[in-house]
C-alpha cells in the first residue's frame, strides 16, 4: 500500500468515526461530552482530509498553509476529545488546553517558515499527539476514582479498550520517532517504506477505530448501569427497592434453609413519620428517609441486604446472624438513628422487629417477614424507639 492510499484509508476511517460520533450527539443532544466527541471526530476527519488533498494537489505557500491547517485540526481534535472525556467524568473544563493548540500551531508554522523537512515536522506532530494521548490516558485512569467510581464499575470493557487503543497509538508514534532518528528515509514520501506506512497510517487506523468504539462503549455501559440501578435501587434512600430486596432475600433465605444455617430478618419503621411530614413538610420527610437510608447502609454494609420495603419501612436480611448478634445490631441501629442530627430540630427514632431463622427451620420469605412484622408491631405498641424479637411459634 502506497502512502497516498494509506492516508486516504485513514481519512475515510476518521470520516466514519466523525459520522458515528455525530450520530451519538444527535441521539443525546443534551450531553456536553457527546457534543465534544462529535466535534473531535469532525475536526480529525477535516484535518486528515485537508492534509491528504494538500499533499496530492498543492505546492508552495498554499501547500504550507494547508499543512498547517490540517495538522492543527488533527491536534485540536485530540484536545477536544480529551475535553469530552473530562466532561463525561464530570470534571471541570480548563482554559489551558486552548493554549496548547495555539502553541502547537505556532510551532508548526515556525517549522514551515524555516523550510523544515518532513521528518522534522513529523517530530513535532509525534510530540503533540503524545501529549494528547497522555492527557486522555490520564483521564481514563482518573475515572477509576471519585464520586462516579462509587456508582459505576471501574474496570469496564470499554475503559480497557480505550486504554489499549491509547497504548497502541502511543507505541506506534514513539516507534516512529526513534526509528526515524536513524533512518529518516523510511518515513519520507513519496517512496515511503512499508514500515513507515504501517506506523504512520495503518496502526493509527486501528487505534482510532478502537478509541472511537471505546468512547461509545463507556457511554453505553453507563446507560446500562443507570438502567440497572433504576431497576434495583430506591432512588431516595440508596437502598435496594422492594422488588430487588425480595428477589435477593428469597435467594439468601433458600440458601440458609438448604444449608441449615441461621439467618435474621429485621423489619424497621420510622416512628411518627406522618407527624414529621405534617409538621415540617414532605421535603424534610424525604431528607429524613434519605439520612436513615444512609445510616442503615453504613450499619448493614458488611453484614447483609438492606432495602426500602415501602413508605417509611425498611427491611434488612443478615445471613449467619444469630439472636445474640441480631440484638446487638438492632440496638446499634436504634442508637445510631437516635443520636443523628436530621437538621429540623427534633430527634427521630425507629422501631425494629426481628425474626430469626434457626438451623433446621423450613420457613419461606413471606412467613419470616410476617414474624418480623408482628415483632415490629409489638415494638411500636409498647412505646416505640425499641426492638422486639419474634415470639416462638
């Protein structure tokens, strides 16, 4: 494959990537990062097409201006893609990337004015793209931490593909740089070597495709994670919703029955919740539920399942927890909620009903919930702010 054909293939790939990213933006116009990724794809396609046309048809000053425009567009596309990834991970935009584009364009213009060779201009392009690759790679790695990393899987397939694409692109340009130091003739058109064609065009084609696919994949992976979260998590309290709690609870209960292991189910209710809503309003009531959900999650994190059963009622399942430990957990829950400042000037308390599945018992989910519910009713009828154990059958 000659350099012109290879560069044309790269231009076509960049054009297709630009179309795909533009389609992604049209589908989700409210997302800033899709707009930036679409712009990045368009800039890269325009930059490479401009460079290919200039090399094929122009000479003199028009050719120099075309090369300046094309190379600056390609570099700018990488900076814009990095900005889109930064927006995707919900980090603030910065002013200095625009300065990088100006510096790169000025340096390239200086090389053209001094009639630098193709290899010398290539060194600048390689260094500029390495800066872009490092920025994008750093952003991918930064996505492994922070608030979003707590809500979404860290090492997704899309992120791995993106990091792999960046490593491929970076390795190809670094190899090109060091090989051209000794053998610059391998990379100079029109008689470019097969190695030069591979490092300048063919490998970047693969890396560009992989990076474009990776950006789309991480977006769709987030959409799927959000969909899964909406289907299984109560939005207000951050606990499991009732359907997911029952599904997981039945599974855990069946395993405990089959293995003849102990298990405790706790039914939790916020005391006088209607009074809180009537006195302080539903926004305060929602905040109380959200705070209690957070407190219960903290207490139950290492021991079992926790979900909102409905309204102001929560349910927790503790596999392997016998009566003595269940009493300790219940007392800890009561004290934690009682000592928490909910911000409306009045204390909030809870009542807890406990039901224990002992080894050898053959109870179903509904029967165990019913026992815990009766225990909760006793706790509330006997003064609230307390826990009660289910009575022996």
